[in-house]
C-alpha cells in the first residue's frame, strides 16, 4: 500500500501532549466552577479547536467559561511544555525511515505547534507544511476542511494521503476527506477503550505504535 503524503495530527501523534493539555483544561474548568475530569476532556474535547470546544463545555454545564480561560490554559501549557513535552514514542525513528511527503494538520495554534517542533528539533522537516485549523480553515475537525486544505497545499489527491490521528474528531475528519486514516494509540493518554472508539469513528486501522503504522503502510 503506497501513499504520496502522510498528514500528521500534532497532539497525541507528534507531541505526547494530550495528558498535559487535557489535565490543565480539567483543572482550570473545575476551578472555574465547571466540574470536569481528565476523562471528560479525553472523551469529549480532544482534537477540537477551542472555539468549537467552548460552546460544548458551556452547553454541558449551562454556564459560561471565563473569558480568560483559553489564555490561562495556553500559558500554563506553554510553560510546562518547555521542560515536560516529549515526542510520541517511535515518532523520530518513523520520520527517519519514511520517504513520503509529510505535513502537519492540527487543531492547535501555530505557536504551540512551533514550540513542540522546535523542542524536538524537527521543525525543519515540516517548515512551510504546518497547517492549523485555528487560522487556515473556517470549520475545524470533525469537518474535513483542514485535511483537504493540507492536501491541496501539498499538491496531493485526498485518496493518496494517509492521515495519522489520535482523536475521534480527527479520524472522522480524515474519513470525510476521503483519506486513509490510521488511529494511533501510542500516546500516554491511550486507554483500553480508545481503539474501539477510533474504529467506530471511521479509522481504517488502529495502530498501537509507529512500528505498526509502518507495517500497515508497507503491507
């Protein structure tokens, strides 16, 4: 099975960041009187932009989020990422072994993406090929717009692209874009039910490691 382009989500696929960012979100929401657990965030909000997540939170609790919530959460995550953020296990070897074109298509903002890529020393691999739903498209995941935008920018037909995703929203977006989708469960936030949820969202296969992703691509 061959592909012309690998589209990487970022959080939980490139950066092992989901526990960090989800934990910060849960703590700050609870502090603001919107009781939220880590599992709540992982189950409901992962993979989406803040502008899409905020109304979901407010509808669930019947209460507004503080106006400075996103700014505070972002500041805490950035500060902690400087010393805590690590790549998803197996990522670096996978990148070194693949010859396909590559890009990033993430719900996160450019500053966060650049921070992680710089910390891992891989920003040059993706320079000019970093696409963010925060700035590049009107509709975020689970809509296919970001992945379609990335494929167009890279000059690759959707059916020739492979998406690597860790969230249900991201898997649904890749599927809607007409791309092959691998659900990745290699991040620190992976839980027993995650594989089933990614398959239910439309993943073509679930891989528990980057070695398994490579095996799927090379079969």
